[in-house]
C-alpha cells in the first residue's frame, strides 16, 4: 500500500554508519527528514548529501533531525562521507541507514516488494530510491517528493517546505511561493469573527482568500 500524507510512517530497526537505530525512537519529539539514495559514491547524490551537511545549523534551528538512507553497507557509508565532506565543505554529522536488504526502501514504497539487488548492480537497479520524506513529531508523513536520477534535489526548497509545514501546524495555510515571515492564509473553515479573535486584522482578498500576518 502507498504511503500517503498523514499516514504514520513505518517504524523499523536498522544499522547506520553511527550504529543501530529504531526509527520512531530516533525521531523522538522532533521533526525529521528522511532522504534516500540508490547507491553510494554516485555524483548527484554526493552533492545532495553535501548540501544537507551545509544546512546543519538550519535543521537544528527548526528542531529537525535529518537521516539518509542508501542501499549500501554502513562501512561504505563511512567511506563515502569523506567524499561528501570534501564536496560539501562541511561535516556530515547525520546518520545514513544501511538498507542493503531494501527493507526501508520497500516499507516507504520506493521499491516494489519483489525488488532485489542483482550482482554487479548499478544505481539504475534502485533508481526510484530518490525521495524526501518530511515527518512530524507525531510520526506522520507531512510531505514527500521524488526526483529522477538526473535532477539534484533543491534542499533550499526542502527547507522552505519545512518552514511552511511548521507554520501551518499553527492553524494557517501558506500561499504559492511563500517564504518564512510572509503573510499566511486563514483557512476557510475559520469564520471572520473567529479569525478576528485569533489573528486580529486580516486582508480579505476574496471571500474565501483571507491573508494575515504570520503567527509568532
């Protein structure tokens, strides 16, 4: 079954380059981002892991843990981090799950149940393992994005989406191209009277589109 928004994400125990984790326990009361890769020592993925490493202070500021998953061994992950840190110019302090048996990739619906890794495999054999999952402290999936092999992920957009999710958790919505600090949308389910009581003044652009200042 597909993993959908607001589903509780799979719990699992797995080895990482930093030791064994149980996923829900590892998340704890934090937000979490799981970003997956089809193989270690691949060019696009190396730049992506480097980008994640560069944003360490931003993830921490938002109370968010990040964790990678790649269908290679924990020992390979440790070696790969040397390249990641060289490319990114920052320490890769996050763990990377060793998903050699594909259990995590299958649990998150990135690969079909019958998938396996053939001898002498290439990244093409697990190409669909190119996703980002943003998970709330309630262990529910809040957002997912999947990319093809040839398109590097934009982690500035992942960060923006995380800001929007954490802001919308306060009972608002965000408009197109929203950036942190900009006005937000009052949901149609909130009456004008309740909106005034909760948010103060607001701008009624349309009867169903009301904007107000971003909540503190």
